[in-house]
C-alpha cells in the first residue's frame, strides 16, 4: 500500500510540474502574443475559471500602462481523453469565425501542448431567441472549409472510450445499430454548412452587444439541422422547432429536425458515459433508439 501511495504521489507531482511549466511558458512568451498594442510586461494568472475532464481555463491579467487587459489561457489536461475533434480543426474554425466577428481572437498558440491564449469575453447574460437564431445563421453562412462531421465515426469513438472506462456494452448505443446508421445517412443527404455543434449557454459570450461563440472543438461542416438540435438540447426552455424554422426558413424539414434531435440525444448518451459525466437514469438506450426510429 505504501508503494502504491508513493507511486500516485510521484505521478501527481509530475502532472503538477508539467502544468506549471506549461503555464509559465505561455506567460513568458507574452512578447509573441498577437495583441494590439503589444504587451509591455509579463501577464499574471488571476484565477482558474474551469477545470473539466478535458481542459483547464485560467483568467490572465495583463497590465498595459494604466489599463488592465484580460485573456484566457486554455490548455488540455495531460491525462484527458480527447472527446472532441482535432485541435487543429478547432483552431481553424475559431480563426475563420473570428474573421467574421463570431469567435474570440486567438492571440497565442502552442500546438504541441494543445494550449492557447484567447481574448476574454464577458458572459452573455440574458439571450433572446432572435439573437441565437441570428448567431446560428451567421455561422452557417461561413465558408464550409472544415472537414465534414463524421457522425458514424463519433459514435464509434465514444463507444470505444466508454467501454474502456468500464461501461458495459448493454448500457451503450451500438454504432452498428441499423436505426442509427439510417438516421446518419438521412442527415448526410442535406447540403453541409459550417457548424459549431456545441452552442450551449456557457459557450455563448458577448463582444459589446453582439453574441460570440467560444469553444469550437466540435466545429465542422455538416447538417444544419443537427447543429440546431445540439443547441436546443442545451437550452430546454426554447421552442426548438420555432428556432429551427427561424434559422433555416425554406430549408427546414420537420422530419430531418426530428431525426437530428433524437440522433443528438443518442450521441450524447454515449458521450456522457465516455466522459464520465452524470447522466439521466430515467430513460434507456432502447428508448432513445425507439424514438429515433419513429422519425425515419
């Protein structure tokens, strides 16, 4: 037992040392940050804003003369399992969206450590449905330059990770389920657009009066119906169909939106188990598949 405790202690020390080095490295390189005007002195860490299963976000304060400027240092936790898409794809999506005023500016990158410094944006506060619809429309109008979201591959990815985490196969939704595959093909039949795929309330911020999206790690081209379904899952008080109709107009399909809504719920079912997140025990994987099948 004593040997085990020593091993765990040493492992934690290594992780702490790595994190400390990563943080210091980001701050020491402040002269290379793409800020305007350039920073005059090394910024300091103010507080940890979030420390999740995948990433840590730290508030950074930079003094520039009489003004303080705020940034966010975000980095991937050393032992976290990647559940999103590639870091490079996230950065490409953010930079593309920033060019159109829809994402924060990335001011510094360390691709090897999957860390970045971005501008700080205030929380959105109350958000109107019309504002959300306008943000989604603007994202969908961006050039569709990212790879297409492979929903089949994502299901398989979460399936394998969830099994590795000790979940039984019977508690998961098998990626080979015919209902699942038919639903994915239905969504792939519509023209792909640029999608954020994770527009939950914490990922909506404001720059002045305009809504801006952060955390682009699931950004890809794909089904606009699926993107809106993912958004609506995080805003349960919204009238989902009304929002989808507002965003899509003549392109709205009640059938595709039903498929997207239940397909997202099925994907989220496996994701929660892969991520070790709390999940709803009042329903089952069989019920989710039955609802999805009812839309086909």
